[in-house]
C-alpha cells in the first residue's frame, strides 16, 4: 500500500511539471530606478529585497520545479505589484513609503525567503541602516 501511495505521489509530481504557471522566468526591463540615498542602501536592498521587489530577480534552479515554481512566481508577482524599484515613478501603485516599516517590523524579508537565501538575513545594524536609507530614499508617506 505505501509503495502504491508513493507511486501516486511521484506520478502527480511528474505531471504537475507540465503545468506552465511559474515557468517563465524572464525579467521585464528596468524602466526607472529611485535615486538611492547611498550605494550602501542599494547594496543592502539588492541583497535582501531585490529578488521580489525589482525586475532583476535571480531565479534559482529550484524555481523550475513545480509546485515551488508556482509559489516563487506568485511571490515575485506580488512583490513587484506592491513595490518595484525597477518601475519607479512609472508604476501606478508603488508603496515605497511602507518599506521601512515592514523591514523594521520584521515582515521583510520573509522567513521563507531567508531559509534558501541566508545572505538576505540582515544584522540589527544593517536593518537599521537599510531602514534609515529607505526613509532617505523614499521619504515619508504621501497620499497620491
């Protein structure tokens, strides 16, 4: 019985590889970037945030394996929709003013991103430095 169940699971995993969602890992062009307050802010942002919040995503090898590919594609699409530094000033909705707050509250980067990307885990001083740089780059909240 357990071999039959294992066979069914393997068959399902093989079949879902042919479902196309999440398999197109091309990055749209960078249309505009914010005027970063410093190279250090950009470096910290690139290290901890850019894979989901820019058009310069580095797609890892496992991003080609369903269902992981579906989750990664969804997270990147959501991240780009809410805050995309590659579409700065071009994208209708770009919640840059919330970036500092989410970083300070520990919401970003999410824990499930840090597991395969340990370089994205910022120290306390790096978090403070990035938060300060985000505030300097994006300014206070505005209502446009």
